[in-house]
């Protein structure tokens, strides 16, 4: 991709997306727009099992602590509290105005941090830290400082570590952003979703453009290296024209990265979404046109398509990683860092250590009970088989639009790729015939046109597709 995309930015759209030297037709998008996982992990979290509990997690931590392979760490901390309910939200959150609840939660987080660190072993450099939620800035400045003191006291933060924090513009001030920068945070993500007042009212998230702009400018003044903005299309009261106006404003704000998410309306699964009036939602056709228009506009504005819903400026680290082949994907999305073990802390947090995944209990009562007993609060997880590890590598490589080298995989896993995956290679022929990928005896290459469809291509190598699941997947586009 380059910043010189020549695209039509009119809200009516033209039925195509123009990347450099290629056009992706609306008909092609319609053909391959099925539902499927976002593949922040493989197997996906809906495959985690309750028989993977604390002993299993400790075993993987101990194996890592004593093995020669001791990769760096990525640490995720879930802070579940929010002052108000956003109707579209599917996160594990606790709605409360009582800020004293954060103090109790921090006491238990400190217990979990210390207990986890005890099993990690020495010399584990932490290359990434991410605070998510919920609303991390629900915590006071003193509480955030306390949390960082606990994390730094138990994890060896690398000098060049990526420290990211999710920001609700309604709950942050210039002083808070300056304080976060002083604590070492260098990346921030603002939940914008949509600037249209009618849309904001329909999802109970009122945050005027002036509020967001002030917070974004303050983060830059504080020295944050990267600023991301999250947008959602498919929300109630949204239209092609209204979202076009939102894009005018976002492009003017010029964040380093933009995530453009497709809203998944699942009221049977997420109670908050039952407060959304279904008749206010855009039709499937309107959502598609909003996606087409949005992609064209972001490309015209000079953003580079990284993958899935993510766009970045040409000079951003994500695009540099895409170009040099070092792009990776984990539970935080696309990242520039090499493969890390992920330690999840807090209620419902997910971790990945070695060939395992683990997830903590979802309620505060259960979380506190486990830690009062001196136990890690692991509720479920997954032991990856050799076949899972192999398929994970393939899917994650495809998700980053990187070439898949059959010979390297054969040597690493002791297989004959063409023989092992003969059924899958037959099924991906439809994508090759559509010009989305190229296959020969050496490997698989995703074409520039195919980068928009990597979820669909990756699903071919997912052995669980077609099996029963408790999850309802979102549409690919």
C-alpha cells in the first residue's frame, strides 16, 4: 500500500475499493462475506475447556521458567469498572459510580501479580503491557501509580517496552494523560465509535468532538508515541452520510492508527445490547456501503490497510512491520513484537503461555475467593496439540498476509504440507481462482487483493469450523 491511493470518497460510493494498482469489487466482497472468528488466538476462546484449571496453568509457567526457551512477556491487565453503560459493549465490565470498589480490586490484583510472578522464574523481560477494560481511567492517579509500582516490582520492564492504555475520553483529563506518560505509557487508544449525536444518544455514549479532540491533543502534548482511534460501523441511527461526516472529523484529527470495527448485534448474549432498538440498526446493505465508503476514504487520506479492521499511517510501526515481515497478531490485535508469552491479570483476562491458553474467572466474588485461598483464578483454558500448534502458525501467518513457506513448515513440524493439508488446499482453490491468493509447490502467497479476505482464507485451516460452538461469530465485513 502507499499513501497515494486514488479513490472516490463520495458517500454514495462506487461499488469498489481501489488499492494501488487493483480494485476490489463489491460483488467479490459479497461472495466471500461469511461469518467467522477474528483469530486473536487459535483455537479461539470458545474452545477453552473447564478441565484446564490452576494446576495446568502453573505447570506451563513452571515449564517456561526452567526451559531454555524463555521468550519475553506481554502483560494484559483487565480493569473492569465503568461509570456508565455503553449499549453496544460486549466486554466483561462492572457499571458503578462507587470508585472505592477499585481500591479493593487493586488489593487483589496485587496478590495475583505477586503469585503469578512467583511461578515465572527470573530473566523474563516484559516487552508489552496493556491496560484494558472496562475503563482503566476509572482508577485515580494514585491507584494507577500503585498498580504500576506493583507491576514494575514483579515484572522486568524492558526500556523500550510498549505500554498501552485504553482511554474513554469522557473520563480523562490533561493531567491524567500527563500522569500516564510519566508512568511510562507510550501508546493510547481512544474509544470514539461515532461522532454523530443521534448515534451517541442511541448507544448511551455522549462524547462531543471537542472533548475527544482535546484529549487526543493532550496525549500528543504528553509525548505518547502512538494514538489509536476506534470506530464502529453498524450502530443504531447510523447512515452512510452520517458516518461520512464522522470520517471527516477523524481524518482531520489524524490519529496514527484507526480500527474500524463491524458491530455485532448479539442481544441474546450481551444484555446491554437489548437496550438498542433493533429497527434503528442499519440494514446489511447499508452496513456494506458504509464499510466500502470508509475504506476508500481512509485509503485516500493516506492510511495503509494493515489487515482486518486496522489502518495505520505509512510511518507507523505497524506498517513498517507489515513491510519487513515482522508483523504479528495476538489477543491485543496486530503488534510489532515477536512472539511473547502473554500473562493475563484480572477478572476474565486471557493468557497464552507456551502451548496453552488460560482464562480467569469472570466475577469479582469468584476472583476474590480464589486469591483469598492463595490460588491463581484460572477458570478454563486449552492445551494445544501438535496439530493445533501447526494450524495456529498457518492461520496467524495468513492473518498477517505473510507468505507461507511449505518447506520451512515441513522441517519445523515434520510433515509434508501438501499431503497433510490436501483437503484444505482443495478448498482454498476458490480463493486462488478469485485472485486472492497464489499457491504453488513452495507455498501460499496472499495477493494484494486477498488481504481483505484473510479471515475467510484462514478459516479453511481451522479444524473446528463446522463443529458446534457457544459463540456467534461476526461477519467478515
